[in-house]
């Protein structure tokens, strides 16, 4: 779970425009779906005090420089599988659902 989704730490203007209601704390939301959006930041701070979580959680800094930079630097197989899963590129090979 820790490597299948991420948390985005971003400037307040990006959060206001792109992630209202704590949507940037996506990892924490998936780990604890019962936590309200208003408490996801607190859950993130608590979880980051645990060394194993802090070392393995995928934390991205910024929507534009961070997230887009990570997508651009993805290995060829990762990128085509991601675009195929999102159905953005009809020529990209779809990942095997059984794998």
C-alpha cells in the first residue's frame, strides 16, 4: 500500500487550487479511510514520527515540480503501464490484471 499511492506536500496556493479538503493526503486516506479530511494532516504528522513509515511512504513535494517531474523521470515500462491504466494512450500496452 505504501508504494501504490502517495502524499503530496505542496504550497498552499496549489492545495487551494488542486487539492481542497485534504486530498493531497491520499496515502493517509487509503490507510485510514475513516479519518475525516480535516484530520488527515494530523494523521500524516503522527505517521511521519514512525521511522518505518517515514522511510517507505511515497511523499512528493509539489504538484508541478514534484509530481510531473516524477512522471517524466519514470522508467519506460512504468510510464506506459500508467498511461495504459488511465487509458490516456491507446497504443500503450495494458498491464496484466492477474499479475
